[in-house]
C-alpha cells in the first residue's frame, strides 16, 4: 500500500509511505518498507497496478489540486523505484488523478504498441485534472476566472519493462462518458469499467458498466437487469481463476452547501459474471434490514470459500486505500491509521 490522503481539521494530509502486509503470521501483519532514493512524492488519487516483480504507480495529486503526470515502477526484490522517462506528450496525456491503472496480461492480438509485441502492460483509463486559471477550460464569473475540472476517458497502455507508452485505439464511435473515481478490472480479454462521477457537485454518480475488447478495440455497454447502485470511490477485483468480477463499497455526494459535502456511502459486495453478464448481490449494504442471500451465483464462484476470501480481501484492501478515511494524524508518524509504527524493513 503506497501513499494516500486524509484530513486533519481543514487541512489535507498526504502520505508517501510504502507498507506491505504479510499473507500469514501472527500479530501485526503490517511492516513499513524502508524509504530510499529516488522516491515518489506524497500523493493521493493515484493508482497502483501489480506487474511482474513489483507494481506501477500512476499519477495522483498533491495540495492545491496540483496533479502528477508521472509513472513509477517499483521493483520488490531490490526495493527501488524507477520513474518513467518517456511519458507521452502533455497535450495528449495530461496530469490526472481519480483514474485507474489495471494490469493486462500478455494477450495474443491485443498489442497496442507500434512493433506489435505482446507483453504484460498496464492500461490507464480516465481521471480528471484542474486547469490553471486563465486556461481556455476556465469560465468567466463575477469573482474572476473559476476553473472547472476537466474529466477524461482516454486509454493509455504502459509497458514497464521498456518504459514505453501507447495510446489505446478505439474502433467505432461508442465509448464511456468521461469520468473519475470509477472502478476497473480485467477479465477474459476485456477491460471492465464501472461507475464513477462526471462532476464534483451534488448529483447522482454513475452506475453504468462498460467493456473494452482488447483485441477488437471496441467499447460496448453492458445492460444487466439488476445492478449495483450509482457510486464512485469503489473498487473491483477480478475473481482469482474465474470469469467474474467482485465489486465493493463506494459513495456519492448527497448534498453540497457552502463548499462542504455530505456523503452517502455503501459497503455492499457484488459479483459480475463475464459469461452470463449478470450481477449478483453477495452481501447487502450494512444499513439494509438483513443480509441478502447470494442467489443465482455464477458457477465459477459457487462453493469456493477460499477464492471468495481472496477476492473480497483484495477488493477490501484496495478500496480501503482509496477511500479517504477521517482519522487523527500524528506528525511524528505517517503510517496507515490503526497501525503502530514499526521499524523499517527491507524487501526480501
């Protein structure tokens, strides 16, 4: 788990710490990884994607809505970071936060790179940024120039082994609306995108589900009869070894007055079968009168408590890192909430 943000009164707090959690063992499973040089700046609204030997961190923002136009590759064996030295041109790939970065395995016929090589990559989708005052994206108002967030729906592929980027091609005119704080997952040759939001005002979030065919390079919208409610800041994870997705949590803005927001949050769990194209509610929101039974569970998910625990664990952990927790911050300690400071550890 790398970086993130919280609030201390009216002040935003940003982290740049890196933690790992042991899959087994007694006591506190969390240990902090020893920092080194170079090291990514503190941020939130970024995204992490696992790749061979480590993971990739893409984008995010710091104070003042200043966002990063970067990508960092972390090598676990050597505990080292390498910053991408070949980012796409800024006019084509602006800085962003609230996007997603999803690992795409080596897939025949799906290469977005000019030489056609088929390799493991990371696909970045969507997000938003705030243009500088005076930019053409800003609108004139009585108080001067007020800038509106610019939302994105572009696709970019990154090969961390070669430090090379390629823009994803789209055939046809169909594509998802621009958005941020959505959720994505890879299953069976497709990138799935769910929800997110189009504005920072008090309005309904999105609840649509889109699928990008990595080989055919086309978008299509799924229309299941039953679906999760509208939301953003949720997360999805591919079901280990199965043809399905697990979705957990999220929120939407309930109201906004004098610049302050009130949120409605959910902690339900859903599964989407890529084969039947149907959603199944596994666990209802805690505010519901009773937990709903999982009926019509896809065959690839049924009777496998071990895979259920793994998939939900992944979704819970990643979502927990993404949601902005409200907790007190000790200036002498910049670790995750509820975790006592521990000695720095290297990575074996």
